[in-house]
C-alpha cells in the first residue's frame, strides 16, 4: 500500500541534486501526520501534501496561504535540503524591522541536516495577510508544496516551486483562558 519513492529535483544555478523522500499512497486513508505524500492517481508527480495537527487553542485563519518570495536567494535549495527531514518544521515570526513592510511575517524552515540543526527563511506571508494579522498571535502548518523540476522545457525551475501553509491564529477560548 505504501511505497517510498525518491525523486531527483535539481536547481541548475547551484548544481544541487538531492533525493526528496515522500510517500506515494493508493488513497488518503490513514495518512501519516507530518509526512509529505501524493496519491498514485495525481497527474503531477511534483505536487505533495502534508497533514498536520493543532490544538483547539488555535483556529484556522486560512486553509491554504501561498508563501511569497520563495524564489529569492537559495530558498528553493534550502527547502529541498530540509523539507523531507523527519523533524522538519515551519514556523513564522513577525518582523517589525523589515525595511519593506513593518507588518511582515517571515516563514522559517527548521530541520536537522547532516547532524546539525539549521533554520532558513523560506519566504513571507503576503503583505495583505500580514496586515490583517498584525495584532494576532500567528502560527502556521505546511499544507502543500509543488517541487521544482529539472525539465528541459522550463526556462526557470523556480517557476514550478510553490509552498503553501495553513495559517492559524489564537482561538477565543485560548484568549479568554489567558486574559491578564
């Protein structure tokens, strides 16, 4: 029922090649939490989803929020290097000193790579979302990734890279419980 599949994804500019591990499933029943997967019948072999959990101290603000700025610097390479590690985690952090947007919320990926813990900025929530959430306590969970390809038909590999998160805000229940 479950097959491990390794695919090679490359970024030409930096000549990085790495196997990105994920599950290929017949159906979505019993999907293991915090593991990238795709269903056998999906047409895109580069589109992966992840199921995650959160407590009732959080409520969903957005089910799928695309991360902006993922194509800058080496963010694609950074994600590919850590995205499939067992301890991979996405967090968000408000960045009031951001020169472009005082409400900016950056997305940080963290994982153990080659025996050491690394943390890299992978992008940002959109300016509109950051503005709406400026007074909220925010958390995120990975939802899907569309990995880059090494297709000879693509001019830029990062055109095919997308990362989307579920945006969470503190629930009213939590706020009531923790009033000062």
